[in-house]
C-alpha cells in the first residue's frame, strides 16, 4: 500500500521528458552550434553575447523586474516591455556616450576584466547555455560569478567580486530586517484595508524603473564581457537591440520559470510591498555601485534582501508568516546560489588555467 507502480513512475518520467523536450532540444542544438563558432573570435564574441544577453536577463529578472511583473499581472505585457526596454536603452546609451563607448558604466574597467578576449574556448561561449539550464530549474544563480569568472585575467578579480557579493548579501539582509521590522505591520494593515491608492502604482513604476536602471549599470558587464570594451555605433545598436528583443520575450512569457522564486514570497503581488522591495533594493545597489567599480553579484544582494524581509515579518508575527517557513525559504535560496557558485568556480577552473592554479595554491 502507498507504493507507486512501475507504470506510474514510468508515466511521471515520460511526462517530464515530454514537457521539457523542446527546451532540451534547443539547448542541445545550442551546444552543437557553439562547436562551429567558438574558434572564430568575432563570431564567437557575438554568439556568446547573444546567448549571455538572454540567459542573464531571464535569470536576473527575478531581482529587478520580478516584483514589477508580479504586481502588474493585469497590464498588457507590451506596455511593461516598452517601459523597461526604454530605460535599458537610455541607461546603456548614456554609458556609451559618457565613457567613450563603454556600455558597462566602467564595471569592466576593474583589474582582471579590462582586457577584451581575443580568442575563446568552447566552454566560454557555452557558459550561458549552462545558465539557461539552471534557470529552467528555477535556480537564481549568480550570473556575475558564472559568466565573469570564465574571463578573469587576474584570479584576484574573482576574489574581489565574491567578497563584494557576500558583503552585499550581509548588508541587504540586515537592512531588510530593520526596514521590515519598522513597516511590515503597517503594510499588512494597508493590504487588509482594500485597494491601494493610485499613487502607489505611480511610485512603484518609478521605483522599479530606478532599480532596473541601477541593475543595468551593475550587470551589463555580464553580457558585455564577450565584446570589445569600446563599442562602435553599429556595435552599440547590435548590443542594445539583442537585449531589447530578449526583454520582449521575457515579458511575453511572464518572467520565465525563475519568476516563481519571487511569486512564492509573501505579498509580492501587492503593489505597496513590491514598491518597498524595489526602493530598498535600488538604494543598496546604488551604494555599492558608487563604492567601487568592481562587479558584484546582484543575485546575492537580492536573496539577502528577501531573506531579511521574511525573517522580519515572522518576528513581527504578521499573519501567515511563520519563522519556520521563513527559514525554509532562506535556506533554499542560499542553497541555489551556492550551487551556482560551485558551478561557476568549476567552469572557471576548466576554462582559465591561471584561475585554477590560484584555487589549488
């Protein structure tokens, strides 16, 4: 009694394979195609960038526009796309103009990343495909660590990225606890009182736009790592166009499966809670951006923010927010980003001999 039959187990796995067959067929095709292009530096750079552009934005959508998507389910997807896509174009366009063709707001000017690659290994070009697989598994892995580690010319560069990222987690965790200890009860009362004032919707769009812009300033480096450090006008058009189209696909399909990481957190569909999350997150990212030019994992900051929020709400005994549930969510998210870190280090060691030597030493 209670044991599943071989037929039932077979039915489950057959169903799973059917559900994912198209995705894995496309991924397999991608790995196969990379084998034809990685030896041509120019072609490999743009194919790698295109793969990285979609995979990084799809994975990191939970951090910046995840709450925006969750709290605007009733809006036409194309209006959200035009708004977020327009901010992206303005942000990278300003960086390109202000920093002589650099679209990363000087994130790649840091030691270890300032030299554009002149040749590529297979794994360097295929790394975004690995990120797509992890995204399909709903893992909010660090795209900064996964993609940048494959190209670091100085092993110390990755160490600085990791140090800054872990510091970001700690700062976000503490700030979130303090903020939500102060506001969680009030937000809970507002949510019970009924529909939010229309002004909240305006404030949320502003805070989400600001957050998205600051995130682009930090994480554009993850996809531009494949390209020359100074782009021509034509190269800028290609860079911006690919990401803009990728954003459209993202909004069309509702933020991809990784969106569930945000949806499972408490009250993110309420515009008031979403606004506070975006506002606090934007401030933290901006402070770290001003602090140094070293790239960082915004994923670690985001996970720390949500973990601190859940802990604070459980401490304040907000209805439906148990401490056990909060600790479970925090542990699961930490497990996922840790898995991503292990995969990132493994890829870096396989691709980068200098990095591997530094790890073993």
